[in-house]
C-alpha cells in the first residue's frame, strides 16, 4: 500500500514523489495499491497502478455510482 498523502486528513493533495517507488516495487513483484490523493484528473499518472483506495474522490459529492463508473474507465 502506497500512501499518496500524509495519513490522517481527507482531501489532501497528492504527493507525486511516491510514484518514484513504483518501478522498484513492481520489479520486486509487489501488487501495488494507492491510497490518498487519488483524483480522476491524476489517473494518467497512475498507469502502472491497478488498485486504488477511493475516499473523498468518490464520496465527497454525489452521484457516487457515476463517479465510480468514471474511475473504472481509466
């Protein structure tokens, strides 16, 4: 599990330096999940990551199902 924010507060901006860890983790065979700072507009940055924890990105505003469908298209 990679944390894209400092744990503890919802709605923080994504810390892009965390992506520097992805190649080594993938090479070591780890299955990576990203938690924190996940937004639709950032999804192109996360092309090597397939699992996400969606908090504010999904539940901050309705309609939740439509947002989830947008994320699954990425």
